[in-house]
């Protein structure tokens, strides 16, 4: 399919889409972005078994998660500028092919080192889906409309973290952890067909950047010189770090400290993701009444308080499993409000280079998230629950303080409602 969605220099071209076409677009983009959470989370129930089979440590096993996240971050820095020059569809399809090949290699990984390397390649492939989906949405929408539709996209994306460990647990009933990567390779093949037949080109040739290293570097320099954009990206990255501290630590906390089975862990993990999804959908409604900046600030403060409560329960052992789950659920709900609004505020500043801006945003989010995973094993060795709680609370607190600094500097806000303001950074 070579159809191109028309661009309008005055109003966002997405305004011309009917309700059914908007829904179809969100479903296609959501299915593409879902491959990221599935690749990250689907093998989580198998981490303890993987650690034993490959005769490695918990920290080394978590590095396979870090490898995927770092691949996601670095890959977006390459794919984003390429998509600004070549269009969205080509880089997307190439990335999905890389993901399929890397998943097949993971099936035959003989050592933890080889698996970590192949997981980096998986992340590089998944990066194309992550950055292109965000760029397509920004090509078509801006302002509060972008934030609202991003919340809808996160509903589709949010089903993946719920389903991934559950699917992983189901796969582990009839195979081992290697079978999980067989399923991921098959899903990648399916998404290649979805992208080829279901996603029109959203960046017409007239709006593309010249395909040269100088142009790419100039676009990167433009967005990186915008201190407000960089600050908002760091806020999003720190919130993501809290989320991935939960992703990295929860398999060991729930299965080793609380004795849950692989299938019970999948249910507990999914229950936490319900809070994330519910908050993203509440965010879409709240944006009709309140600005993205106000919602972001409220979410980060609430997440910081819940994170500190989690640290207290983890340090004292009060409450047991329930004492861990409840504040975790509240932190995830806060993340569900923060994650759509921080990118919306950042991306609204650079519609002229949406691919590059989305790449920087994604690279920081997944890069910081990737660093959070091994830190969970280093903060409090022998106490996974406390280490996870400290990193979660630290991420939320740091994001809150940074946003407060940006607000004091007079960060421009987006109005609630259906407006489409675009503030270009300088």
C-alpha cells in the first residue's frame, strides 16, 4: 500500500479522519507498539527458570531485560531521523524484519551473554515500531488532541503488559523459555503484514527532511537545544524508570519472596497493569477539563507519595503481599496519568521533526528504564522487594522535582479541550 495521508499546514490532517478511521488507525498503531511490551514482558515468568538453566545470577538475567531496553533506546535514535527522511513505512518494515530474526536467534542462545546480545538486536528491531507509531500520531494530531489519542493508544498498548506474562505463563505450560521467543517471532511476522497492508504513509514527500547526515544532525541539534523539551523528556524517562523497576523486580519479588507460581505471578502482574490502563483512559476524559501540565504534576506527586509508602512497607515487612501490591497499584496508576502527558507536552514543541523528537523521547525513556533494571539488583542485594521500592520511589521523586523546576522556569502549557496549539522550540 502506497497511499499517503494529505497534510494541511493549518489544521492537523488527522482532523479530517472520520471516527471509524481514527479507531482503525489507533488499533493498527496499538498493535505495532504492543510488540515492545510483549518482547519485554512475555518471558518474565521464566526469568527464575532461565537463570537456573543458564547457570547465571539474578542480576545477569536482568541484563537480558536491560539489553532489550537499551536496544530500544539506541534504535530509536537511528530510526527516528531516518523516518523523517524516508517516510514512516520503510523503516518500520525493516525494523520488524530485524525483530523476527533476533527472536529466532534467542531461541538457540547457548549462554546468558549470547541471549543478552540477541535481546539487544530484538530491541533495535522493536524500536522502529515504537518511534514510527509515535511519529505517525504526531504527523496527524497535535496539542490536547494528541495527548487524548495517545491515551487511547495506551489502552491498546496497555493490554500487552497484562497479556504478556499471562501468555508467557501459558506458553511455559507446554514448553520452556525458548518457546516464548518462537511465539514472539511469529507475532513479528504477523505485524509485518499488518504494517504493510494497514498503515498508510503519514509523511508526504513535501514534508520530509533531506536524507543526509548533516540534516539528521541539524534536526537532533534543534531538539536537543530546546532545554524545555529535554527536561520534559527526562521527566518521561524517570517515570518510565519507575515502571521498569517494577517490571525487572516483580518476577523475583513475587515468585521468590512471596512464593507465587509462574501462573500466579502472571495474574498478579496483570492486576497491576489494570491500574495503568484505567488511568490512561481516565486521562483522556480529564484532558477535557484540565491541562496536560496540571495532570502530569498531580500524577507525579501522587506517584511519589505511593512510592515512599511502598519503601516503608518493604523495609518493615508490614502488610506482606497486600502491602506490596496496593502501593504498587497506585504507582502504576500514577504512571498511567504521567506517561501520556509528558510526551504530549514534549512532542508539541517539534512537529516539524516528529520522527527525531520521538526518537529522542523514546531513547531516553527506554534508556533510563534499561538502566533501572540492573540497579534494582544493586541497591539492596538480597532484598529484591526493598530494592525495587527504592528505585520506584526514586524515579517518581526525581521526575516530580524536575517538573517543578521546569514549571518555575515558565514551561508553556497546552490548554484542555480540543485545541491544537504547536509551540516550536528555539
